[in-house]
């Protein structure tokens, strides 16, 4: 982390878990567990149907609400889709785009991820843009090349002012939901590489100001070491964000200097 130049973000990704009726009790427990002072933004990205409940319950606990996906279209005949203006209208502050599970199960490609990020930015929602390599790519020594391409594609057509609203999340696919975390050195290396790609595209200042998160089996035990890395500005947390005690411990770990 480097709080002098950028914000720390601890974001949970609930994926397709929990119920709207469980949001309030979850937040009450989380609030009791959270450190009294914190130096990060806390976000929970829930299924869209729970966002209103999260906004209501999260207000007092200072937990921001986010979505997990958005349509690239503004409005119209797209049954089942949710637009950026609909998310903005109910008060969502963030939205994940390009999660590997959407890339894998819904065939999302880099251009679609870019279109979704731009749709969100146009409505004032901060995209959390996910990138990350597969195990095969890592083993073939293609990690940085592939992640650099994903970052460039996702940011295509996004100007420096809009970049300030973007959060990048590095999530190696092999570390998601597997209990296998990237070592802090591996995660730092790629996050540093992502910042270098952004520096080339936008210059030193904008690159210094972008928050880059790590995601993939981050938990209460390994968070402090990952967050101590200079280019890791927070976490995108799946499993551990479903447990108030664990999620609060990760927030507490981000309080370190
Ligand atoms: P886990 O923390 O469960 O590995 O999930 C990470 C993730 O995919 C967050 O978006």
C-alpha cells in the first residue's frame, strides 16, 4: 500500500451467495467486528437484488455497495440485463467487471470488459476491473504479457480523468477459490507490472494514483503480508468476505502503516 498517493480498498465479492434478508444481520455483525478507525474504503459487491439492502444497512457502518456485473448497453431490449444507470440510480458506488468467472462462464472478452467499464464510468460508478492469468499461462511464463494485454484492452478509450475512478484487481485464476494464494512476491511483481503498464499509457502521476488490488484466496491470515507490498493497495475477497469476523480482520490488516 502507499496511502500517500492512493486509497486502500478492501472489497468483498459475494458472488452468488447470501440472501437479501441476511444483509442487515451480516452488517450488524461486521460493524461490531470492524476496527473503530480505518484507513481504507470498505466495499461489498453483492448480487444486484441485494444492493438496496446493502446501501441501507451499510450507511451507518460506512460500507459502500457494489454490483458484480453490468450491461454494456444503456437501455432497451436486453432481457435479464442491468444497466449502469440502473445501478447508479439505486446508489451503487462500485461494480466489478471482467471477473474471471464471467470471462469463463459467460464468454466475456477484453473488448466487452472495456465496454462495461466505460458504461459504468459514464454513469459515475467506479469499475473494479479484474485481470489475471491461468495456471497454464503462468507455467508458460506468459503472466505479465497476458495481464498487460488485459489491462491495456480494458482501459482502451478511457482518459486520465476517468482512470482516477478505476480500480484494478489482479486475480490469478489459479488462486481463486482454491485456497492457493499467490505469494506476496508473486502478487507484488504482477501489481508492480500493472502499474508500469499504466505508467506507459498515462504517465507517472496517474499510475501512482491508481489503486491495484490483489484477489485470490486472501484471508485473515495472509492479508497483512500481501497488503504490506508497495503496489498492492487492497484486496478483492471472495470466500472470506462471507464471514464478518474474517472480513473485518482483513480490514484491520489494512490499518498497518
Ligand atoms: P476467493 O477469495 O474465494 O479466492 O475469491 C476471490 C475472488 O474471485 C474475488 O473476486
